[in-house]
């Protein structure tokens, strides 16, 4: 049996090295989505890009449920490994992978049955309906494998093998990008081709994970007899509820952004906010990648009751998050002109809308890091209540209220400032929880 990599002590550089594969993996996932969008906007149309963003809340819901099981379950699994309960950890892991697959199967069946109703409910008009149904309908065929792929992203880190997860995601992503070109350019399959390429890209990391955990019995975490425990499943869902709340909130806020941008700017406005949101996706990928990458270490040390290590790890994490947040704002401002022009020609209406108030929207980049880390920290510490509270206030309550109220008061300017306002509130709540509860864990 190989010694658990989570058992060693970590300094700041060691944390970064351990989390780096997960960060790169999350960054690759966001970049692959961006490459999809570049192909769609350049080889189909900006209207097709708008259609993708219209149905994106449904994909967010899938992602949210998948991450809820993975993140909540990872905390339980890593904690048990730290407590020396390895057989229980393996049984819970196997059970949760089965749960991921079954939830994905339910999404496939229900999504295909109510496809038109779902796309209409997400705000699609007649002009975008067919493209939205083509894109979402195709992706739903791959939903079961998407769910277990999302799970393996976290479980590879929990197993102390983040580089395997990174390799799997890179292979899936490269396949996605190549097939984007093949399906959309020579084969001219349009938006359906984009969805098909993405779905096939899901299969590769899903099958790599299945084969790796099934056949590799030398690592501490691998498939064994499932431990069917309803209590574990409830704890998993509760503990991972903050990640679920975050993605539901992203789905709702995307819907509200789409509605408001359609109202103030028309269809070009939806395409513009889609492009601007890709900046946010990249930043979120780095921060979430780091936070989820170090989470199993935190859970393991918590299981060991090693408060000295927890305190040192927390200090290093805060420094990293603050540096990345400030750097992201500066990079966003410097690169916005070039990045937007990759999606749409300079001088076009979509370009002008996206560029107009981007510096206001980008203020959120400075503010979001602390709350993202705080929520992930409390999930890793098996305190789902505090984690969910931070996520709910930051990503759901404040964003929804800001997107409803601020455009009414300040029109377009209020719309661009809605996200920074919500992130400011989330940062305040995150800092309060970190300060107020630190003595309970460090």
C-alpha cells in the first residue's frame, strides 16, 4: 500500500504544488469552454453564442449537483482517511460515484422529455429556441458521464493523485477542441457539432477515472464494495450544499443577466455579457481550483486534529487568494480589448457593449476570492452550515437582489455594478466567518 500523500506536512510552496494540477485542470476546463465559444461565434454566429448562454443555467444545475456530491463526499472520505478508517472511506467513495451516475441518468431522461419547456423557461425567444434545444439536447445524452467526470475531478485530488485528473482533463479537452473544428468547419454541424464535441470530451476523463480506480488497488482510495449509507449521502449533500448553492446562483444570475441585457441591449447584449463572463470563469477556475485542491489536505489534518498544521495552511491560503485576486483585476483590464476582439470584430455592436463598462464589472475580481476560499474551507472542515451560508449570501441572495434592484435604479450602470456589489457583501460575510470561527479549528 502506498503511503497517503495527504499525511505529510505542507508549507506554502508545497500547498501550491499539490493544488497546481487541480488549478490547471479547472483552468483547462474553463479555457475549453472559451474555445467552444470562439468556434461558435466565429463559425456559426453570435446569435448561436447567445443561445448557448441562454441554456447555460441548466448546465450549471448539472455542475452544481455533481460538485455537491464530490466536494461534500470528499470531505467525509478524506476525514475518514485521516482517522485511519480506510475501508469506510473506500466504500463511501464507491457509493458516491454510483450516486453521481444515477443523478446524471435522471437528468438525461427528464431533460430530454421536457427539453422544449426547459429552453423556453430559461428565457429563449423563438429566434434562439431551435439552437438552444439543439445544444442542450445533445449535451444531455452525455449527462451520466458528465456527472462522474465532475466527481473524479475532486476524487483524484482526494486520492492524492491530482496529476492523473489533470492528464485526463487535458486529453478530454484536446479531443473537444479538435472535434470542435471537425464538426463545425468541415462537417458544418453548427451548434450541434459544438455540443457533440463537448460531450465526447466528457467521456475521456470519465472512462480514465473508472479504469484507474477499478484496476489500481495499490493506492489508498479505489473502488470496493459500496457502502450504501443514507446518512452519509445526507451529510454529503449538506456538506457540499455551498457548492450547489454557488452553481444554482450562477444559473439564476446568468438568467437574470440574460434577461436584463436583452432588455437594455437586445440580442447583442446577451452575446456581450457571455464574452465578459468568460473572464470571470477563468478567475473562478483558478480560485476554485486552488481551494478545492487544498481542501482534502485540510480535511485530512482536521481528521488528525492537527491544529498547528491547519493554522499554517490557512495563513498560506489567505496570502495566495489575496495576491491572485488583485493580479486578476489588473490582468483583466490589460487584456480585455484583445480577448473581446477574439470573439467579435472590433467596432461591432457586440464588441462595443462588452468593452463599454467592463472595468466596472471587473471590480468583482478583487472581491470574490476571500468568500470562495472561506466557503471551501468550511466545506473541508465538514461545517456545511457555515459554508452554505457564505455561498447563499454571496452568490444567491446578494446577486439576485442586485440584479433585480440596481438596473431599476441606475439602468445599464447598475447592471454592470451588480456583481461587484454582491461580491463585496460576500467578502464581508466571508471575513466575518473566518474571524469568528477560527478558534474552533485553528
